């Protein structure tokens, strides 16, 4: 009898954890939809970045000072505020999910535009999002003629290659499902 009670408790607990994960992943969908449309970024890519960066935890704080759902650096928030004319922006604003997704999506859109002439701009933009523009420029083995595959192969930081692969895998999964 005790074994049955423990088994049922374990199944119930696993179900609660699964439902909590589903709700956690879906609670930012409306913000993702609105923000991705505003900046012209595929909503599935934005969601994939959030999943990799914070696992949908709005209170995530990275070792380099990156904040929130999209792990935005305060300097990036400052750039966004200057560029978009948000005079009331402060670093504390990055803890607000809507603001964090707004700034992260803006940065991702800017990176995607920068690499739009490539055969696949996504790996270039994700590398820039993760490691910065300077590193991306260093990893261009054949200059501007570099393909996405050549670029990924030339990345000297294994963590950035894994980051790109993980985000693109999540991106493909979300696109295949056809819904956030």
C-alpha cells in the first residue's frame, strides 16, 4: 500500500512539474508575439533565444551581469534607450519581462539586419548576440564571402558553437510545432 501511495505521489508530482514548465514557457507568448512583430524578427527565434538564455526565468542573472529572460547586458539596454529615445530607461528596467524582451529582440533584429546578405543570417546574428560583434568579425575566415557553415566552423569558442546549435535546434522545434 505504501509503495502504491509513493508511486502515485511521484506521478502526481511529475505531472505538476510538467504543467508548471508548460505554463512557464507560455506565459510570455503575447509579449514575444508583439515585440517580434514590431522588430521584424521571427517569433520562434525570439522564443528559442529566451529558452536558451534563461529557461523562461525572468529573474535569471548571468555571471557577466546579463539580466532577465533574454540575458541582456546593461550596456545593450543603454544603446536601445538612446537609439529608441526612451529617456526613462534604467538598468533596473531590464528585470521587467516586457522591457527585457523588447531590448533583446531589438538587439537581435539589429544583428539579423547586419548579416542579411549571408546565405543564413541566423548563425551570424546568434554569435553576435552571444559573443559580440568584435568576435564575429574575427571569426570571418574569408571576409564577407563566408557562408554560415564556414563561419560556424571558424568560431574559436566551443561554447558559442554550442549556443548557436542549441538555439537553432529550439528554433526548428518551435517552427515545426507552428505555435509558440
